[in-house]
């Protein structure tokens, strides 16, 4: 149970870090405001975490 709590804490920290980067660092980049860029920046953390969780679940099955 302790290792699960540590893993969840790591996921929470990475997610929070990505949110901070998106909120405070991305506005300083000179990006054009297009729908594709906005969708990528908003959905990227969720997709990365889904891949990480899926990869971990697949490793536990084998």
C-alpha cells in the first residue's frame, strides 16, 4: 500500500508541475494562438499521465 501512495504522490507532483509550467512559462513563449496549440497544451498532461498509468498497469499484469 505504501508504494501505491508514493506512486500517486509522484503522479500528483508531475501533474502539478506541468500545470505550473503551462500557467507561468508558456505565456512567455511567442506562440501563435491557434486551436491546435491550445488543445495540445491543455490535453498533453492528461495524455502523458494516461500513457504512464497504462504502461505501469501493463507491467503489473506481466
